[in-house]
């Protein structure tokens, strides 16, 4: 899960988005999104796919299973 947290934060910053902007995109509260970044919660499969689409990366990349 640590790799997911790091890549999620990295991708959000690379895309110059705030936590609030990502939360709005996912249609969840900002505190819910923050829990993804700090590792206290995991996204649903649907939200994991939406995060990959938002950042134009693969789900495998976000999960640390590939380098792209």
C-alpha cells in the first residue's frame, strides 16, 4: 500500500491538482480522499480505475506492479 500512497501523491502533484480537486472528480469528500493518501483507507475498484484515468497511468502503475 505504501507504493500506492506515494504514487498517488506524486501523480496528483505532477498534475498540479489539489486534494479537493481529486475528491470532487471522484465524487467523494476531501477527508475520504486524504485517507487514500495517508493509507488509512483504500479506494474502491471503481475509484482506482478513475484515478488511473485521471492521471493517464495504468492501475498497475498506481499499485506498484509496473513502472509505467
